[in-house]
């Protein structure tokens, strides 16, 4: 197949780090490569010549359009593709490209650019559409000394038309390390200010300046620049939707929520399917506590779907990211089943979405739907990356969800040393909990073979506690730490933090060291141990503990209940209610508990209190004419109560 008749035109300077990847991506897609080097001091020119490029030296005059237009004049083929060195084609197909070039109607094409942002490992991105593929016509050229564009010159042609092509381009220049390496923020500001001195009323340049301030987090300065432009920018320009989004968010972040809401509403009136704008407006309403107003906006964004071909967009907008936002809104509205469905859809769309998996797993476990979680996990096992497994495996262990753990064991990306430990736990400890000796013996053998495996040492500590109490484990409540379950390093002579207690509680519960676990939760000096602050899946594991443990746990809570008097302690009573009911008991409510629940300001706490009153009425009048009271997901109320506490802490 012939190579398409396209001239690739580029300007580069010190781009040896990226240039080879860029030029390799265009092999077979372009017939000639023209590169203007504006002063490289590395081997950029040598790399370009190795790929057959025509390289010219061009003095840099602080004007991107002038440099680009010089390369356009050297192009000899009928179509021109313009790229930067930190960009690369994303699996273009010659057949699709040839079909577009044969069009007699299009003078150019908007290409979807995927701009990776932040840290490279996270693969977060934003997208927009840029006209970088167009006919070789002297009337088509770039305008603007910075943030240059060719689209306006095409639109000025008689009947000039730019179509959209699904030919994505990856851009790596907005990654944190690249921004720092090239000092782009300082360079861009210098060029924009220079251009504004010549054209002080230019809307695109003022928009570019506001965007620079926005990207640097200077939201008040950005809002002051961008807000007046809403009256001047034409609604059909390519940057106007983004202008509304950035202006509204800058006002929101700058402490002007009323002005932000006005801009959001005006923008949605013009661009009703702009998913990022809808989602950002929903975020403002959630900050203001207007959750019921936020949910319809997220549903509207989901109905709109992927609109990246029309608007600038960010990763997951209108899809998995919006699903996670909708799920969180549903939780705050106590629509737990709807929330789970949103999370399930998000993980199905993006199996590596850690936030969606964490929320889905937690809701399924707390609501007693581990079986459904197991079925869904099996469907996506091959796609689960290690970073997701590193969070799901501890959740399965904490919930003592053996079938789900067995499913995760089959994940191909699970590290082998962890798989071996889990096989021991699943094959001995979980399936025969009354005979921990086999697990201890196998783990001891593994420790001899791999003494540096922190999972092994942690479980040996917990099993020692189970067999002989804390004294048998070395007279310490401090277990060996592992990197996957502990967030920081600890010294043996430092006081125990809640993170220490949390880590110990997880190991003890997973090993079935129930007596030691009870000791861990009893008061020690002035320390207040809040079970509800432990990882939420562990609360599910408490409900599956032996009845004797649960009854003693409830007795301990009643004895210590005078310690729980702060609004944040409402979740602790809800957890007590869950465990008490799992033992067939009606939870007790002291006057202090009731005051704590009422003062918490948590709808979840008030809901739990109301349900308790129904339980009490049913116990006092078992033969009365009360309607069926059904059951309530106590552990889900614990989660909601904790969430409402976090919201208050964040002034939401």
C-alpha cells in the first residue's frame, strides 16, 4: 500500500527525549518529514536525519506561528500534518487516513489530542480537538505567537470546512516532569504578555492568559480575566465551552459560589451535553449540600456519554468517572442499590479504576452481597492491575470473604509471593478455623525460605497471639509491618498510633485471634479506640466473628459507652447496633448515646435512631398492630455517618 501523500511539519528544540517516539509513530503515514530546529544543543537533529527528515536551522524569534508557517512553505505533498516532538500518533490506520484525504469537502480535520497530565504513572488526561491535518494551501497558515492555530484561516476561506477525524494523538508535554523541565509556565506567560502588548484587546490572548493562571492554581486572577470574556467570545468558537468551564470553576475555587453557579447555568444553557461542565456544576452543588440537585446533572452527563469530539474533556467524563460521582451522590441520598450499579458500570467500563472498585467492594461487603461481588470480579479478573488487587485483597481478608478471596487468587497480575501466603490462609485458616496449627507450620516453613516476606511475619505474629495471647507474640501489640498494609515506617520505641492499632486489628481478625482482638479494643489510658474508624470491610468481618466474640464485644461497648459522647462517635453506636442485632439482640441506647446521635447532624445517625425506636416498639408490643419494619443495613449507615462526618470536617 502506498504511503499517504502527507508532509509532516515540525519545529523542535532539544527534543531528543521524545523525538524518536514521535517519528516512529508516523512511519508509513507520511511521505516526507520537514523539521525546523530552533537551536537544539542535544542530538535532536541527528535523530531527525536518522528517520529521513529534511532538517533546517531556523532562528527562534519568540513566535510559534512564524516558525510553523516557515515549515509549511517547504511542504511538497497535498496534505500537511503538524506535530510537536512530545506528541505521537495513536495507532492510525492507513486505510482510514486515505479515506479522509480523498474527501473533496473537508479542507482540514480536527484531531482528538489526549494530553496526559500529572504523574505519568496515573495516566490521567484531558482532551481537546485541534486542527493539525489540513490541505497544503498557501491560504492556510497559523496565527498567534503562542497557542497558535490554523483553524481560523480555514474558516476564512470561501466555503472553508473543518471536519472531525477519529485519529487520536497522544501528548506528553503536560506531565509534571515535562512542565518543570521546560519551564513552560514562565515561557508561556512571557510570550502571552508580549503578544498582549501588541493586541491588548485580543480575546484569544486574554483567554490564553487566564488559562495560564488557571493552570497554575491562581484562581482569583484567572476568574478576573476570564469572566469579562464571556460577553465577548462568540458561542460557536472552539474555546468558548472551555471558557465557561474554567471561569465557573475559577469562581468556585476562588470563593465566589453564587457567581460560579450563574456561569455554570449559562454555560449549560448553551452546551447542554458538555459533560465536564455538568459534572463540575454537580460538584459545586455537592459542596453546598444540595445533593438532590447534583444527581440529575450527573445523569444528564451520563446520558450525553462521550462528547470529547465536541468539547474539551477529561479522562472518564461522561463515563466511568461520572459513574463514580453519581454513585457517591446516591450513597448520600441512601440509594445504595443505585450506587452499587453506578460503581459496577464504572468498573466494567474501566477495570483499572481504583476508586470505583473500592466503593463497589465496600458497599457489596457491608450490605452482605459478597456473592454478587465475587461473580462480577471473576468476569474482570484478567484486566485487574496490581494496584487494584493490592486494595481488593486486604478488603477480602478483612471481610473474611473466602469465596471472593478465592476468586482474586486467580488474578494473573497478583504477585506470586502474596498468592502463596493467601493460598495458605484460604486452604487452612479460613476453611478450618479451629485448626490454626497447619497454617502456622506452613507459614513458618515459608519464612525460612523467604525471611523478608512481611506478609508471612505478620500472620505468624497474629497466629502467635491466637495461640497464646499477646505475650506469646513477644509481649507487644506491635506486629511486623508490611508495605501493602501500613502507610509509614515505625520504630519499636515510638508510641502506638491508631495506624498501628488498625494494622494489628486487621491481622488479628484475619487470623481469627478473637480474644486478643477484644483486648486491643479495650481502653488503655486516655486512648479512645474507635472500631468504626477501622477499614470498612473489617466491620463486615466482625459480623462474621463467633457469636461469643460478638456478644462480648457488645458488653464491652456498653461498659465503655460513656466514653463516646462526641458527634463523630455516632458511627460507633451504629456499629454496635449492627453487631448487637447480628447476635439477635435489640441494641441498648443510653441517654448519652441518644444525645450523641441527635447532635451528630448525620442523617444516617438519625435514621438509625428512628429504626431503633421501631425495634424497641416491636419488642414492647410484639402482638401490636405495627406495620412490618423489615431490616436496615446498619453497616451502610456506619459508612454514611462517617461520610457525613468527613463532609463537616471539610466544611461541605
